[in-house]
C-alpha cells in the first residue's frame, strides 16, 4: 500500500467518524436545527471559558471592511 493511499484511507476513516458524531448529536436533539446550534454554541462557550483553547476573533462583515477603507 502506498503512503498516499494509506493517508487517503485514514482521512476517509476520520471523516466517517466526524460524520457519525455529528449525526449522533443531531439525533440527540431530534434533528432540530435550532437546538443543535444552541448545543454547539454552548459547547463553544464552555471551551472558551476553559482557557485551554484559543479562538480567533470574528472577521468583520464585508460591508464593514469596505466602509473602513480610506482613499
């Protein structure tokens, strides 16, 4: 087995696992988009408050960035 094929198979397995977990989370909230998003936001807030992870600041809205450009 080539290294490239092995890396592809590992990536495929990782993607399958991510999809399995995401589907399990969605199923837990009866596939209700609002409840699923609320879960992810709460989870994100917990990660942020733990201090163990770094998050990037939200990028400015495109219209905001354009408005701030001076000629």
